[in-house]
């Protein structure tokens, strides 16, 4: 028992002598709690949806306040626009030709969905209700289902609007057409975003542990005392770790395609784009590991960074929960994170079939790598 207390006393002194470790032990749980709380507490909102209204008909109804002329289509559009879930963009002076253009806007990623009310919608709907013929009139909906949560939210609010306005959906139905593979599961949607996270996470762990081990062995200090520039030293670490990152990315991609049946729409260009982004994600993890290793003297201090980085990246980059559920004040942080852009890029390439190499989302990722590489070079110091 005496030995137990001696060991406990020694470990306690070790912890209390390390102000960095104490600070991390206090800060990390606070950050994790805030990220988890805000990440999972929100609801999907502000989904951009196009509305085409070909209905110019109205009908006069009797209310306790007298006769009133209404348009069911306009009432539904107003109801949807006033909800928190969707932001409606109406197209004025529309024709049936605008429907194809609206669908293309959804395919291009400008909107998450489009709805169209047919000609004489209001008059035909009331005629069907009065005749009880059993015939249904339909509202056309074109939905980006690359994110099942958002696609489901659009269908849900449409159904709710029918229920609240018409007192039920008798005589009225939604003809939903999906932009991509209708059988896309939540797992198949998530895997293209899990890929960059896995590569990022493994590269981050490898780099931060490698530099701390090099520092403890004295190798890093010898390099820093040499005439070489610190940026060159950082690049020297980056190259072999990038090779490891490519190998890991290959293994993960093979498992994603063959074990989880995630489709890759596109030819060789799509695979090249996937590898390119995964390499960038690996480099992002490495440079973040380089930077944080300058603030950690031991592996124990480094381990404290791991859960904070992991939960922040998972919950604020749209991997586990859509960005539309986050509070507005957290969104700027989300768009700074490289995984936000990497996950969206790979979803676009793998699910939507856009086999391109360059996209605007690559620019902030490269900017993140360059910035953190420079910061790592500036903060890197020899051990005292």
C-alpha cells in the first residue's frame, strides 16, 4: 500500500509541475463539451429551395370575416418561406421551361431542391376536393439527395405544409424526383466525408508523435542547429509522411468502394481528383501536427490535443451533422476548417459525379497548409 501512495505522489507531482498539461486538462473538456453540445443540439434550417409557380388561378372562399380570394400555391410558398427549415427563392414570370433550368441549378449545387406548382393548381385542387373523385393533383419536387438528412427535411416540410394548409393531403401528393441515386444510404453519403477525416486524423497523429519523438531523441535539435532553413526541415518531414498518407488513402478508398459499396461516378479523372484531395487532407493533418508539437514537450501533452482536434473536425465540418444545423456564429469556424471543404469536395466528386481536379474549395485547403507550415517554422525552437 505504501508503494501505491508513493507512485501516486510521484505522478501527482509530475502533473502539477507541468503547467501546459494542467492547462490542456482544463481547456480540452470545455472545448469538447461546447463543440458536442452545439454540434448535436441544432436543427436543419435555411435550406435553399427554388419555387416555380405556374398557378395563376384563385378561388373565393367564405370565412367568418367574409369572402376571401386565395391562391393555395402562394399560401404554401409563403408558409414554406416563413418556416425556419427552408429559404424559398421564387421565380417570377415562369414557364414550364424554367423547371429544367431549376433542376439544373440543383444539380449544380446552387440549391438543395426545387418545387413546381402546376397550371390551375388552386382551381383543380378544390374541384377534386368537392367531387371526391379520388383523383390526385401533384406538386413536382426535385431534391438533392446527396445529403439524405437535408433531402428528408425538404420532404418533411412539404408534407407539413400540406397538412397545415389543407388539413390533410387528400387530393394532393408530392411527385419527388431525386437528383442522384435514389438508393443512396446514410453510410454511402457519409463515407466520402469519412475518407478525408481518416487520412487527416492518421497523418495528424503520425506527425505530432514523430516530431515529439525526434525532439526527445535530440535529432530535431541537431537539425535546428544546422544552417538549413526551418521551412526546408518541415518540408523534409512532410515528404515521407505524404507517401505514408497516399498508402493509407489507397487502402481506405479500396475499402470504401468494395466493402461499403460507395459508388464513384466518373472515370479516371474522378479517381485522380479523389487522390489529390486526400493527399491535401493528409498534408493538413501533418502541418497541424507540426504546429501543435511545438506546444507539447511530451507524448502525454500531445495526447491532450487529439480529442479536441478530433471532435472539432468531426462536428464542425459537416461530417456527422449538416452545417445547416450549426449556430450562425459557428459557421465561420466551420469554413476555416480544411475538412469542411475536403468532405464537400469528395462528396461532389464521388456521389454527384463531377470529375474535376480544380474547384474553389481546394484554395482554402492549400491556404491552410501554407499558413500552418509557415507558423510551424516560426514557432519551432530547440529544446532548452
